[in-house]
C-alpha cells in the first residue's frame, strides 16, 4: 500500500490499495488508470470506478472535476507498467525472469521449468494460472496486463521465490503488455502460423515472437530450437550474451541423440557438454521430447546440472495435456488435451497412432472472434490425421457456432470423415457413445479450462468433467443391459 503522493509529485496523500484498469474490478482504495484497450476507452468508465470505490484516477485527457484526485499523464497505456513497477517496488528486479515463447508447447515447457527448479523456488504464470508451492490461483490471460502481472510478481517475491517462469504470447508483445520488462533467460519452442487475426500477416507474427529475444538482458541467456524452420530469424533478434540451442544435431548445446516412445513413458538420450545421459521421462510423444529439451537447457543455462535435474523429472505434471481419463469399466480410452493449432494437433495425433489403438475420434471446435484463417486448416488437419471428427463449439463468443464449424469443414472433401454436433457436451457424449474396443476419444482445444464463452455470458464448463459424466452414464447403461 502506498500514498498517491509517493507515486506522483502531487499534494494528495490518499492511500492506494491497488491498481486496476477494469472498472468492474475496482475495490475501495484502488487507483483506476484509464488505459485504452482494443474495444474500450477506460476514460468512459471513470464514474463507474469511483462508484465502486476508486480513491484516485489517472487519465490522459481532460475529464473535468471529479470527487477523487485526478492525475493527468501523457499516455496512460505507456504509464501503466511504470506505475505498477513503482507501486510494487520493482518486483521483477528481485526475481530471475524466465520467458517462454513459441506457438506450441509454452505451457508444457514452462511447467517443466518450474518442476525442475522446484515450486518452492520458482513461480509460474501462464495458461494454467499462476502458482508456486504456497498457492495456485487463476489468471484471466496467458500473459496478463501490467496491473495484474506486477501484482503476481510481487506475490512471488512475498512467497520467497527466486525465479519466475512465464508464458509470453505474441499477443502480449503486440498489445505492449510486456513493454519494459527485461528477462534474464528466454526460450522458444517453435513457430508456426497462428493469431493472424491479430497480427495480420505471418511476418508480423514472427516479429512479435522475435521481440522476446530483444528483451533479454545483455548478460542473459537465449535458448533456441535449431530444428525449427524459423531458427535463423529468431536467433538474429537476440541480444543475449549466451545463445544456446537444442535439437537433433550433434552441433547443439543439448543434443537430442535418441528417444523411444512407450505407452507410459519415453526413454530419452540427451548429450550435454560431451556427456551422454539416458533416462526415462514421464512425458509422452516426440513434441514432449523437444519441450523437455527446451526446459532442461533453460535450467542448465541458469547453473543447474544434469545430475540435479534428472531425479526431478518424476515431479512433472502438466495439467490439461495428455490427460487420460481413468478406466471405470470401458474398453476404450478417453483423453483431454489443449492442442488447438494445426501443428499441435498433427503432433498429438501422430503420437496417438503409435499406441495400440484402432480408431481415433476427435471432438474439437475453434474459438470465436479469433484467427478465422486457421479454421479450415484445423478442420482438414483433424480429418487428415484422425479416423473420425466431431465438430462442435469452443468459446464461440458473439459468433454463430454453426458459421465457425462451416469454415472448419469447407476444405474437407470426404464428408464421411466427420459429423457436426454443435453443443460441446452433446459432442463429447456422441464420441463416447460411438467408441468401440481399443478406440481413443480425444477431446481437444480446452485442456483443463473451466469455462465456455457464449455470446455475452461465461458458463462453467470443463471437458474432463463432461467426459467423465458421459463415460459413467455409458458404463452404467451397459451394466444394466447385461
């Protein structure tokens, strides 16, 4: 807590409890800063913020006299991160900041980094919320706005963390949510086409991915996937002192020499500093071999050793990724996974078909008000790689779910490869009901998320819970019919 005259050169000594940019979240004692968002100018919500208890307002245009102090600055969007730094006493300077970027694998790689460093020492911010050994809490965005980000970093400082690993999305760089942050270490997983609704072109998207490496300390470390098609472009953006790579070639700092994927584990052979390490990983699939390599090299660059890291692999648990539902009497498999990009879906299905299964039945949709160019690619990718697809809604927001699905199926020539069940719960039920012995039902796109965004409301919805409900119902029906 600070006073307004500690934050600004002014006469007001009112106490400031927190900083907010959403008037609906304002509580008594908060400072409301009127940033301009994609669809809203927060100057229009000043009266609402005051009604909710704001003790002061920061603006960038004249708003007249108000019943609370008003501070005027040149640009509230640029002011926000600086204000938050001052309010929270520069928490990013007290932590080793680790940035994880890429199209696919950010959550998995970040989670592995946290497990290898230990949740007592390392906080996590990303798709699965924010967490350390002392708490697990939700977040609104993969990479939050500054008012929340610096509050979260301050929480980790208070919890005694030395490191923070955070997923840094291209949208966060595009929206300037991360402006001014210097990272000690940065790692990238891969780059494939994504979020073109925001960036406009792939070149713009790539530029935002490169921004991560422009914000690494000149004394820091940058970790690259040498096998990625865009390795050279991203590598050239780095200003870090140490530039390290992982991949399948012996020229890499961490050399992926070999791996054998088994139903319950992956046997991996890595070479680091000319020494060979063979071990079992609980993570499945080739894509997770790369995620593991990215995470291990990141932690090795901080000063840890392979001998320290390998025993910690058993602590890895990536929520919402490859979550296999328990067997409660069925003779088929049901898996929930977050995969939602063409590359992620291809890699997942490629792995699944190495298992002893007969058919793969995929339940999937695409989010409304998001990258519409990706929709037909995702639809065709699923039908090209799975046995059968059931297309449904997935966070349609203001869009008509049927319109989204029509875009997904427009390039699929074999109509027998899919069906449309718009309601997501009904689609999950349908997949479970048609599954036969040794089939696998894959429910993709949401992972462990607990909501669906429908028009103007957000409803509680969890893929795993819905799947268990329908799975139990089927098992019970079959018991009765015997």
